[in-house]
C-alpha cells in the first residue's frame, strides 16, 4: 500500500509539472501580443483587464510549477530579510 501511495504521489507531481508547462506555453504569446499592442499605443480598458488577468494566471501557473519543484526537491529556498510593507502591498494587490 505504501508503494502504491508513493507511486500515486509521484504521478501526481509529474502531472502537475506537465500541466504547469502546458498552461504556460499559450500564455507567453498572449502576454507578448499585449505588450506589443501597448508599445504601439493601442491600449484600451479591455486590454488592461486582459493584461491583469493574464498576469494573474501566469502567477498561478508559476506557483503551480514552484509547488511541483518543491515536492520533487528541485528548489532551494533562500532566507532573506524583506520589507513587510512591500509584502503587504503585494498581498493586497
């Protein structure tokens, strides 16, 4: 039972990693197109909404990939001092 549970956990972690990469692939060209539109001064309220939502989705995908890396032991956390006001501002955003 333990071996099956470990195999299931490994399969889940591999699936999450693959899912994260597959979700990231279409997001990059969408964000690039939005940035090019901004450079051409072709901005609208709708575009700003799309930019915010795509950026939010990209952060979620990055978090998913980070979780995958952590569970597989492929990430090294580094402790450092941070400004609490900056952390709070990001959390509120």
